[in-house]
């Protein structure tokens, strides 16, 4: 059998050591990183990777797409797929900044908690997402909307930037995602007034919602915070929290390590799926979510 090779592409100065470690531990034998890659580079890199091996060895070759922007990564996936010349094709897996697997794990953990603790699901739930301009928030918003939730992005610097992001989601996925201002304490409290789910995907170590703020969310069922660096993004959610009662007594919290455990397993198993599959795979956040739901239980 041909050796397994993973070509890891990123538009950034460095490839993430996290992703390299994950790929090695999943079992790839040879890993090569390519940095400073832009969209125009993807076709030539992809075709060099397919034409240098026999067609039957295409499934022993993978392309991983990193970076820090969800839409850029999805565009690179599309460009790589268009560069294939059947029967020459490889696996493709996108997970920029780990966001596809992190966002998938976050929503999967919320879905698990809604079912286990409240006997309900994501359908129709109002999900308010802080850190709305970030890549994890992007993925969580899209997954939530695709699952039938009413997702809303909160902009720490106002509504304009997150409104533009929500518009691109509608264009790309044909979904409706809301956008609201979160630039002041008053705006953040107004944003969560009707929230049944709150997700915090803001910068590490930045408190976003206090216990007093949570009093403004009387309908809250589940809140999750992916910030693993103190202080918590949402008050009362420790990194190890799994369905822990929130300070106000309204709803339960899920912490960063609970989400991270599902994320880690999801990314690892997607890499292994590439190694095990006899057919070329194209994996993104939708595949990550389906697997994360299975892992979360």
C-alpha cells in the first residue's frame, strides 16, 4: 500500500502545530506544510499532488486546509475539487483555526443538553452568539440555522460588521442569520432578552456576560463558553462544566473543556476517516457536526 501523505495548506505565516499534531497522531505517515498559500495557488498544488501518484493512490493522499477564515477555507475547498481530473482525486478536509470542528462540537453539546435535560431540540430555538465576527461563531451560526434554529450574531463593535457576515451566509447557504449590536452592556442585555441558547466564542480571557447580565435572559436553557482562559466569557461556566446550573438559576452551562473533548475526537476521527476510506472524501463543518453529534451522544 502507498504511504499516506497529507499536504497541509494555510494562507497564514505558519501552519498550526495543533493541526499537525492531530494529523500525525491520527496516523498520517508523511506530512508537508505549505504557508502563505492564496486561492490562486490551490489548483497547481492540488494537481501536483494528484498527478504524481497513480489514481488508485489518490485516497492515500489528503489535502488539509487551515487558516483563520471560514469563507476563505471553503473557497479553497471548492478550488481544490475543481482541480481534480477523474480518476485522479484526493481527500480534502477543511478546518480553519480548528473552527469547523470546534463550532460543530459546541452546537452538538448544546443539542445533547437540550435533549437530555429539557426534552427538546434546536428547532426554532433562538441562539445568540457572542464573538460574532469570529470563525467559531460563523460555523456555529451556520450549523444552528441549518438545524432549524434562529441564530443571531452579536457584534462587539456594533451591528454593521456582523450584518455583512450574515449576508454572506445567506448567499452561500441560503439561510437566515440575524445580527445585533453588542457594543455596550445595555445592548448585550437586549440581545439575550429572548435567547434560549447563548454561545460565547469571543477572545480568550475576555468576560462578555456577567451573572447580572444573565438575569436579562429569562428564557435561557443552555449556555456554552469556548473560552478556556480565565476569566470566563460567561459568568458561572467553569472550563470543566457539563450541564452545570448557571448563577441565576436559569439554564445550564457547558464549559470549554467539555466542548474541546468532543472537538478533539471529531477532528481526530475525520483524519482517520480519510485514511480508512476507499473513496475520495471532501470534509467540512457539516461532516464535523454529524460526527460530533454522534460523539456527544
